[in-house]
């Protein structure tokens, strides 16, 4: 897990919409916004139709992770957008070094990619790029989607998911509204 920590990075850039979400809740309950935190605490772990206020809370993340992890993240199509530099542009910047990959990536694979870059064969470099190549992406999502990811990936065999979940639960403003927070406190 220590090597994963060095390779993968998850940072929350910004979080917004809590006040707006609580205001929306206050409309249904015909009560002042100041009283809605306790209502939100109660609804956060209900089914998605009851906890829909969580979709109003937007979170922007800066993530550096291996391509194979982003492939799994792409399972979550609703409530998630991402921007990243294209793989081709990343390769065109020049020779890649071992720190551009997860530690398990073979040096032979890195050498094949670098030979293709050196020869100006960017299609060949991309075709031979290992899934352990680290990419940086900016992710825009919301609490409800993060909750679904946490619920579905908490026991995943890839250590990157455990790192991602810990990073989310330690950085969001309201981890109590995400699943498993009570159990995760001891892990964090």
C-alpha cells in the first residue's frame, strides 16, 4: 500500500453547494435553513430519492492515478465529469521515467514506450503504453456519486480504491453524509 500512496494522489480542490442543498431541504420542510443540518444528517443515508440533496453538493478533485484505475472509475457515468490532458499530449512531452508509472510497471515496457517516443512514433508509444502509466485528471462530482462509489468499492481488491476512499473521507467537509464514515473513522 505504501507504493500506491506514492503513485496515487487525491486532493479536493473545492467543495460547494452545502448551503444551497440545505435551502432546498428547507423548502420541503417549511423550516429555516438553520434547522436543516439535522434533517440532512437523517436523510443522507436514505435511498437516493430521499437523499437527493446530496447531488447539490459539488466536489472538484485533482487525481493522479494509473490508467487502470481511471478505467474502473469510468463505470460511474452519472454525476461525474472529468477533464484531463490527452494521453497523446502527455507522451509528446518526451521520454517517460519510472516515476511516471506505478512501481509494478516493468522497465522493459517503459523502454518500449520511450523508444517509440524517441523515434517520433507516438501511435506506437500509445499502443504500447502500460496501464500503470500515471495520469492526472480533474474530476467534478457530487456527494451522492461519491457515496455510491464508496459503497461499491469499499472492499475492492485494488489498493487504489482504499486510498481514494480514505482521501475522500478525510478531506470532504461533511464525511458524516457519506456511507461507512462511522466505520472508517478507525481506519483514517
